[in-house]
């Protein structure tokens, strides 16, 4: 199975360098342009038909997936499990704003985000569990030779890269994430239970 992983386009909150989790921010004009360029590029270069597009159910990912779906005549399927980390009370705030308002909780979260959640948010482990469960289901259901697309966010994509590609969750912050409106292609290896970089 081939998997095309896409990060949603830019929003105004992204441009302002704010933590953006479950807050339902729309794409800005730059974000829409990023996805238009990406969808046209994929249409020219993708050698195999895409059987399905799965998207986080947040507006910025859904709109990104719809732009690509229009190019491939596919309707994206919205999935809660592909949402960004729930930043709780930290959502839509910059690091500096949080540091001034709640430095103690911010430091605890930064030191161990796998087990410590932002106030009223979720841990990285909780994000990973929902994503892993969904991905395991997809790997069981999809044809082994098919090509599917996932449109998601920075956090879930980092989890995917560290666990499912590198096989080491300690690399979560070290893996090179995707920029807004960017895509990367992987191939599933059933023997190693890992994804490897694929060819476009």
C-alpha cells in the first residue's frame, strides 16, 4: 500500500505562530494557494489512482482535502482520529503568552508531553493512541496495492514519522516535519510493520 501524507495549508493562527489544536480555524489565502499548487502537482506526477482521501475533521484539513479531492474527483472522508493535538487552554496562544500566563504548567508539559497534557487538553500518548488505532484499521481494510491519502496536522504527522517510519517515539521532536501544504509518499512493508519513503 502507498500512502500520501499531506499537511493542511496555512491559517492565520499558524502564520502568527500560535498553538493551533482543536480550534476550528479556516485556511487563509496563502493556505488555499499552497493546496492548489500541491493538488496540481500531484495530478501531474502521481502514477497510480488514489482510492480514498482521509482527512482530519477540522475545517483547515477538510478544506485542504477538498481542494485535492476536486482535482482527483474524490470526496474526502473526515476522521476525528486525524485531528491535531488538543491544546486545551493553550489553544490559539503563542508560546510567549502561555509562558507569561502559566509558566509552571507550560514547563511541566514541555518536559513530558507524552504523559502531561495542557490544561483541559490531551497528551501526546492520547493523540498517538487514537491515530494508531485508526491506522491499524486502515491497514487491515485497504488493498495492499492501493494508494490512499491522509490530510492531517503537524502533531499527528510527527507521530506517524517517529513511530511508523522511524520506529522510535523518542524522535518525535527530532524528525523533520512537513510544511503547510506539503506532501510525502510512503510505502507499507507488512514484514517490518513500518512505512518507508516511496517514489512519486
